[in-house]
């Protein structure tokens, strides 16, 4: 059995898996927003810090991207945690 990975709160992380091609919503147009959305789609719930470190994006850019994705009802934020809706 493969041991579960843990998030920054030391809780088991449940990564999403997909079978088949991944399609992006048409409203996601910028390359960085596409990257963030795909990362969240594959990884599941992560913190903003994890997202920034993994994608090498500054927090200021992430907050703007996440705001845009949230306004399109594509992501949901719960405190510092972010996930695809």
C-alpha cells in the first residue's frame, strides 16, 4: 500500500485522478490561469503557499488569478485552502 501524502496541515491529501483528456472552461484564457486551474484539478485542495511554491508564482499574481477563477465559479477558497469547484 502506498502511504498517503499529507498537506501543510498534516491531513491526508486526496489527489484527483482523471481518465481521458482534460478540458478547460472557455472562460479560462490566460496561460497562468490555465496552469493554476489544471494544477488544482489534478492536485485537489492545496494552500496558496503550496500553489505558489509548486508553480513558482508570486502570491500577488496568485490572488489575482484565484479571484478571477472564483468570480467564474471555477474555484472555491476556504481560508488559505483552494480547490476546484
